[in-house]
């Protein structure tokens, strides 16, 4: 294409996509043409609702399944060990306990013998389930026979209660950052507390005494199963049971009790995670400190306070005075946080209304205090804590970090720290903030003293570690992410940067290094999970408000379909109280919506000077006032010297009602617009933006090269929408001229605009905004394209894109569905499966095996009139059948006949019948037989895993297709087209055009489906698509 530096690169980076555009540059470095554009799509590093902050690691389900297998294996070993010791002590009859079948036979035979004594004749099935509880309850006060005692202990081992680890409590109880339980969390502990209350009300000291009084098949509030129990309950019952039976069985010595206790209650400690702790960024080889450590807490406080800037209503800024800083530091050292709203009311600040802090801009609500010391003070009391030495305070915190068992920590509190029983209990339940800081204790020991002096973090780092201007090695290609940036603990960012590396390196190999790179990041990559959760919640609130305003317009203005502008006007009207802030004149619905509104949406700071079209910069004004009086000026410039009128305007603005009211007041009061405000749209300052820029800068020895030329720009993305619209680029992929996300190529359009967004374009937009009114347009006058023929060139380039996808043929995923099927039943080999009522479909109701149960379910559905998933979502709606004695047998699960053909997995006692899980085919083999007929043969994951999918083919030709791979073939109009494989199953290969980005439900009509024979008639040929969108033949 030309020598290095003769082109520029624009990138639009998302959590699952990269749009890119290569632009030709002239001798002055200005874009003059489009060399190539493209799009690369990949699965995000996490799955779930990323935008809403509810995403999870893709390894989560696999990790959970592995954990369940471990727990099952350990439970089996525990039971075998207990049975062996019980047999040695004479508390369990002899028998084979090496297999599951042997243990099952042993316990069933014993239960049959025990029922002769414990159950009167005629006892029904439900009452029989209470046998172990009745034996356990009796053993608390009476002598049990040896085998009865052994049966009671074995039952304790089967259900030994929930044991919480202190380090898990914050998550399990839904604690917030201050360690307080959330209102809607703590289900487990709440259930345990409720059970304890029920036991006390019934006068029962142990759970066996209480459970023997319940109906095993009762209603939800009365039934025996489905209850949370605590490990402490079982430990107490074990102690009581052994103490009573030791009186009658001399073999039950103290040593024997210890062996039995270990067999039943031993729980291995959590695996150490020290190897996962990252290393310090400043002191090589040292591990990062726990964020709960007092030095880490103090560092965070100092960093916040030293960076804090007060922004006054007139937009002047100042730092904290010495007195303000000392008072704030002292407050944060005692408390877990202080909200910005509360901080503004402190007398020692004396701030006027409308003041804000620079740290509020990112959506933060408060400054974080010393959460560790705040929680310690709550346990020890302020006076005791203040009297302790620094070494003792550190030792207390070390105990809180290291101890895992609440009971052990409570004992430590009494023996080491002299706490009262009440304080010790609180000490045992005290959970500190989880996680790790960015630096080690050695780094904090150097940084904190300098930051106590008031130094900013980077200045302290430079002074102590010399980390100011670092010489960065220049790379020909981007190195692997982990090698360049260290181990990132965010899989979403890691995956995105890895795919960025592969794409940029492909560009460099083809065209050389670009003269500059401009990168725009998706919002979901810029923000941490908590911020995404908060913003998602805010978006839902705003959407509900928009729905209310839409309904209000329909009702009061009679407009059947209000547009976005109408809704925005009504929201602004609600904010300002339906009064023009400049004139004080009221207006109604008829003034602000319709064909000829008398009220303008007005930019507080003129759009031509700020380029800010956000809600924060908008209000309403009568047309004449806006266009002939205020004009292209700020409120202060237009009215600030008008005395009484200015005061009235500000009084009206102070009465605004919205989350943005204080920010709008500041804009009204501002004497001038900051000089660089418009150009701030070109700069992205978030940490992820800095990381991305630093990574791309490795191509040049830094974002700014050795000749002090900036080579990497990370833009904030505020201008791309304006330029895309004014250059008519939305129409490239959409007939209505609006941006569409249904076509993956919209990422390339965005990348093209990002590549063209520089300081010159800011000036072009500002000029267009100034000329908008004269041109009869609302926001901007016509914006000239970057060069003649730009739109046509862009259209040709975008239409020529072949979208590339990250390819992976890993043998990973569910080998089969989780449901277990019955063995073949009857001469026809009928199969059955057990399902919960709430998960049944209406067709499955007809296939319920038991006719009495089927009729009960059908009658209940007819009575409540609804589908099973809604009717039976509430357990109180579940049907029942009656026994001969008139007792209710509640129905919660049913057996249904199924048409699947499951296969056996496992051997012996572990044999079970399973069916394929959705999407569990790894690939399909396309084969042409000797007679010329094409067939497809899907290969399940389990066959690949067990090496059953690689049998030699007797076909003349064959190749494979897997989800995500590409083929070319004729479309329905007979033209050659590129398709991507969505899924493969027997006789059904599902494909979609490579550009289609619509959700599955929306693209159903346009997808292509068929078997190998029908698709080969359309000329299907397997291909691959490179990162640069080049199509190549692919075999195999």
C-alpha cells in the first residue's frame, strides 16, 4: 500500500466486536481515501447481561459441575468411612459397604428390622419417612440398641446442615460494601433463624425432636424437606446423643466419639488462593496487599482526598485547605464512607449551593472511608480501639483476614483480646472488605508517608520509585496481552484486547504500521461491573419515565405515536415545572408538542461552542426568547448582568426537579465555557482507555513516540453520532436513515467515523452548529464530507465487507443434558422422565404416566385457567390426591413419557440414561456416497471426547462443518453469498448471512435450513474468512 505511516487506522472496539477502517493519507497526514474497512466478531469473555452488569465467567457452569462432582465423591467417602467405623464398634451390622448397592441393601435391611419395633402395624409410607428422626429423638433421653444408635449417627451424616465460611458470608448474605446485609438477601440465614423460632415455639431442643412432628409430604410451610438447617444444630444433637448413649455403651469412649465426629463433620478447608494473587506494580516479586489491610485502606483515603477538587457554582475550582483536608481525613479514618451530598453540608466546608466535586463526575456517590477500622470500632468500641497500639490494631485485622471459622475467631476474641461474650460473637461474625489492592505492603510503606504530605499519587510514585517517564520498547507487532499488561483479572477485557491484537497485527502485516491509531471503546468495556449495574438500573428508571410521558402525550395532546423529541420535551417540561426559566412564562402541552411548537429545546451552553447535545445541556425556552434574546450565548453571558432578572432566572433554575438539576444550575451560573470543553470529546480518560492506548502504543514505543508525536488516540465517542448523521452514513445500511444494529457492518461505519474524528472535525461541527439556525436546521447546518465522493466510496467499501468471526473448535461444553431418563420399560422400551410441575408444557401434561395424577393436574389447570408454568409457579397452587384415610398427597413432580432415545453412561451403580443437550453436536460430516448422494452425519461432543467421531470415511468426498464456520453458496436469488453456520443437527444445518446481527427470534424467516443434499444443490462450499475479511478455500 505504501511506506510506513502513509495510512491511518480507526478502531471501534466492543465487548464482542471490532470495527476497523484503514484510511489513505496525503503528504500532510490528512485522510484522502478509504483503503479498506472490516468487522471482526467474537464471543465476549463473559456471558449473560454484560450491559446490565449481570455477566458471569464462561467457566462458571463448568466449575460448578466440577465442584458438585467433588462434593459427591467426598460425601461417598465420608459415608463409607463412617459405616466402617460403626461396624468396628458394633453399631452397624456386618455387610458389604464397598459399593453403593451394598450400602443401600445394608441400610434398607436394617430399616426393615427396626420398623418391627418402632412402627405399629398399618403405618403409611409418609410416616415411615420419619423413622430415623424418631430414633434420634428417643436417643436423647433413652437407651438405644447398638444398631439403633448406629442408624441415628448414619442419618446425621446424610444431612449434616449448612456450614458458612466467614470469607463467603459477604456474598451469601448479600452484604453491601459496608458489610450490611441487603434487604432481599440472606435467604439461608433467614430460613435457619425461622426454623430456630419454630423449634423454640414447639419446645424442641434438637431438629430431630422437631422434625419427627412434621408431615413429610405437607404443604410448603409444614413439609419436612426443602428446609435450611445449620451445622451447629447437628453438632449440638451429636453431642447430646453421644453423651446419653455413652452411659449405656462402654465402647463409646472419648476416642471413639472423636473418630465418629471426624467421620461425620470433617470438612476440608478452602483451597488457598495465594497463587492467584497478583504481583505489585511497583515492587517486583511482592504480592498485592489485601484491600482490608489498614495501610491499603489509608492509601485509598489519601488518594481520594489528595485528588479531590471543589468545583464552585461559577465554575472556578480550588483544592482543599489544610483545615478542610485534616478534618476530612479524620472523618474518613473513623467512618466507612461519606456521601458527597452530606459532605457539602459540613460546616467546616461552608460551600455554597450548586457546588460539586470532581470525583462525582463518574457517577460516584461517596468517598470511601476506612471500612476496616469502622467495623473494628463497632466491635471494640471507640475508646478501646483508640487506646490500642498500632501493632495491636494490625494484629486484630490480621486475625479478621486469616480466620475462617466464626466460632474460632470468637474464641480468639475472648482469649487474645479480652472481649465480652457479646463482643466476641460480633467479632466472629465481622467480615472485612474482600479483594486485593494494586500494590504491596512494601509499596504502601513508601507511598503513604509522601501522600500524607499531600502529594498526588503519580508524584509520590515518581519520587519513590522513579516510574515517571519510562522507556517503552518498540515492537514490530503487538505482543500477547498477558506478556504486555500482566495478568488481567477481567475476562471480558482480556478477550477484547486479545482479538484486537490479532486484528491489528494482521493490518500491520499487510499495510505496515499506521501513522496513527484512533480507538473508541464500547461503554461496556469502559465500565466496571458495579457501574454497569447502576447504569442499567438508571436506564430502566428512565425508560419507565419515558413510558409515562408517552402516555401523557397521547392522553393530553391526542398524538397517537409521540416521537423521541416530543417525549424529551415533556420530560424537560416536568423538570422546569412547565415554566420557561428565562421569561418565567408558563406553557402547556399544546405549546411544546405538535407541528408548530411555541417552545424550543434550548442548549444551555450553545451547541456550536460545546458540541454537547446531552440532557444535561438542555432546557426549554420560548422560541422568541431563545432565538432573538439569548441567541448563541450562555445564560450568564445573556442575562448575568441584568440584575433582578438574572436573580429570578437562577431562582427558577434552583427549583428544577431532576437528577441533573444541580449540574444544570452550574451551567447557568458558569461565567464561561472551559476552553477545551468541546475537544474533551476527543479524549477518553478511563483506566481501560488508558490500558488500551498503552497496549497499542507498544507499536511505537509509547502512545507518544520518541519524536514526541502522539500516535495513539482513545476518543470518548461523543461526536461520532453527529458526524455519522450529518455525513448521511446511517443510510449506508438502513433505508430510513437511522442507525441500525441489525447489520454487523455498522461497527465498520463507526470505525470509519472514529478514524476521521480529530480536532479539525470538532471545528467543522462547531461552525455547522453556528450556522444551523440560518440554514433552518435544529442542530447543525450541512457538514461537508471529508473529501469529494466520500459517501459513495464509503458505501462501496462497506458493501464489500466480509465479516470475520473468531473460530474455535474446542471440545468443550455439556456432553449431554442433565436430566436422567428411566431404563427401558415394557416391550416397546418406553422411556420416562421426572419433571417439576412448573416446567411442564401443555402437551407434556397429556403424557403424565399415572392417570390419577394426570387428572388432578388437568383439573387444577382447568380451575385456575392458565399454562402450567404460570399456574404452578406458586407452590400453593399445586394439586393433590387423597389417600384412603383422607390425607392429602401433594403433587410437585410427575413422571411423563418421552420420545427421546437416551443412551447409557457410566457403569454399574453409576449407570444412567441421558439424552443429548441442545447444541451438543461438535460438528457434522458432509459426505458424498458412491451413488453421488450427499448426506450429513452429526458428531456429538461425547463421541469426540471418547474418540468415537473419527472413523475412516468410505465416501468419495467429505468435509466437516461446525457452528461459526463459513460456506459460500447461492442465495434465494441465485447470487453467490457468504453464510455462517449457526447450528448442526441430523438433516438440519442452519445458516445465516455473515452480516446478520439480529437476535435469533427476529432472523428466523431469513435463515437458511436444510440437509446436505439440498444445500449442496445450491453449490455449498466450505471457506474461511481471515481477520481482514479475505475469503479462502477451506478443507476438512
